[in-house]
C-alpha cells in the first residue's frame, strides 16, 4: 500500500513507518511539522517521502493526501500529559482541529482513515480492564482532547459513512521515545547518575506495551479492522511506576539512592488497563513481554548516544528544570 503517516517522525509513528516499509514493503508518505518530539533522525534509516507541515493546515493535508495514498494513519499528537497541564492550547489545536482537517480531506478523497488514540481516554480503573464499550472519562487536557478527536472520527463514520478505525494503545515504550516520558527519562538520568523524580508514591499502575507490538496492532486494524470500529491494543504486563524505576536502576547499574519522590501531578490517574480480545480476533498478539522489552530498551539508549545527546544538551534542559524544579545534573 501507499500510506500517509501523519506524525511519522515521532516515537510511535517512526516505529510504524519502519515496520511497514521493512516488513510489508509499503510506500510511505510522512506528514510531520517536526516539533520537539518529531525528529528527522527517527527516520534516517528508512526510505520515505516527507512533507513538512501541520495536520491542522489544510494545504499541508491536501498536499500529503494528494500523493496518491490508499490510507491515512494519524499519529500526530501532543503526547505528554505534563505539558497538557501547562499548555493545553496546543493539544486542542492539534488533536481537535488537526483531526477535523484530516477527516475532511480524507472524506473528500474517499480514503480509509485510522486514528491512533490512547487508553487514557477511559480514565482510571481500579480493577479489571477497559473494553471498547467502556465509557470515556478523560481526566487531563491531553486525554480530553484525544477523546474529543475519537468522537469526531466516529461521527464521520456515523454521519458520512467514512471508513474510519480507532486504535487505543496502552503505555508504549521502546526506541526513539523522547526522554520526557517515564522510561527514557529514568534510563538517561540513571546512566548519568542524575536524580530519578518519581511522582507521589510511585504506585501508579501502567499497562506496558512495546512500541513495535503497538505498531503491528495498528497495522492489523488498518488491514483487517471493520469500518467504524474501535480496537484496544493493550500490553501483556502491568507494573507500578516505582517498580519500573527500580528495575531501570538495576539494569543501568545505578544506585537506588538517586530515586527522589516529588509532588504528584494534578489529576494523576491511578491505574490503566486495556482488554485486547477484539484486536486479538484479527490475529494480533503482543510479542514482547516487559521483562524482555525493558532491558532491550535500556540497551538501545545506552548504545545510541548520538540520538539523545542533542536532546539533553538543548531546550529539554530548560523544560526539565521547569517541570521538576532542579536542573539536570543536580
């Protein structure tokens, strides 16, 4: 197929592009505005056509879709909950307006559309797992705008008969993830003997999914999913954040004394869990257990300083100091 991957220079999008080109022989067009987390370096080893632009720009969307694509997969997003609390306007623009622009252009051209979403649209769950029929109860500007985008996508199926599919993933980890997120943040800080800031008591439980498994799940939904359907793509293992951090300490050879508890963020959801029976019925299974994927991820960051050194020496340092009240290295 010839695919338009919006946000394809980001973490999950670039892994999806790599798998589709390498394993499926697809021809990929990437539309990305290259914000701080969308980086050309993420795609330097994979052949693709690149269009520089924002999904909320109708001209950029038309240019990208005008390249004869068979389907649109929308990864483009502002993804960090902490940033959505500080600057929610960017999340409204990208998730709501951007999704609308893409849907309108895809509808005009009759192109299949896949929206990449998150388990956070369901909110927190004390026990059991969310299904695709669970009510949406987002609790942050990030998850609220993602939920709004999902509802907009569903409305285009219901109202206009568009071929739309929504994939909601659990917490992803793996290569090329920007180090504001928990796992790469803790890996790089541990490798530098910087403190490891843990929110609250660290017992927030997350359902961890290796990024390549999520990319394959989206591919299954793209190829086999029904129009108007939602598919949860959940990881095979749950783990509290504190246990993740302690495991990273072990894998990096750091000292556990660098763990530091910091004030919890507002509205922090306690537990996420996705049931994935529906996507499994399409033939998908998670292939990477957390016990294997986390060491693999630590090794990737240890071996690829060329990728993260420019980040830790740039604007990220100012963001980190604003977020945690201390500079890196202190």
